[in-house]
C-alpha cells in the first residue's frame, strides 16, 4: 500500500524581531521562531565558525558564549536570546592577535582536523572562566575552589568531542592558559 503525500503549506511562518549583540555588533533579524541560534548565526549572519556537528547537543561543535556562559547553539532557539550578547569563535581573536586560548591550541597542536576546534575553544574559554569563579565540576572533590588537574579540565570539556583524539593536546593548551592566569 502506497502512502499518499500530503501537500506542504507554502505559507511561511511570520518572523519575530530579535536583536542580538554578536561579537560586539548589534544585529536585528526577523526570524522564524523555530530557528536555532546556530542557524541564525551561520545562515543569517554568515558566521560559519560555529559548526553544525551532530545537531543534537552531543558533540559541542556549535558551542558559543551567551552572556559569557557556554551553550550548545544547536539546542537553543534564537528568539530566546533577544538582547543577549553572543560571542562566537570569530569574536575571540584575530589572525594577528589570537585569544590566549587560540594561541595555546596552536602552540600545543590541539587542532587536528579543525572541525571541532571553534567549539572546543569557545567551550575552553567558558570552562576557564567557570574554574576561575571557583565553580565545582562533577569531579571536584570539594565545593571550595577547584584544583587544577587534568581530570578537572577533561570533565569541564566533556561536552566537546574531538574525533581526531587531540584530547591530550587540548588539555595541555587549557592547562597552560589556566596556569598563566592563576
């Protein structure tokens, strides 16, 4: 028995006005309320540094900072961030003036194929900030200031997957930045 195809509605969903501060610049957009933050950044603003990996929040390739906190942009609707400050990999540093985490990833060869690197770096920036605020992770032994260990770094970065297995180099890069500012 063949299934009958139903005609799709060609009526577009009305756009909702959203204002985002992205990498220090203000953008006003009329978005379908179903558009994710990742798609708004990539398709609406042309910021393709954040990658669409699994599109299910499991790989972390789409990690960006929203108001300084890291999130998986594929799991968040753009309209939820009206007025928020979003930082993507493009907003962290420049080729001439790398962010310290970007420079450490280069120095420690934490890049491999590079697909996950933007999300890894944004997540590392957020993780370092969380560590400096004294926020515990799942492996922190006490609720006081966490100790700088490789286990602590790995746990904080556990939401970002690198299929090239550059994890030792990524941990070394993050450790270098944490120790430099400790």
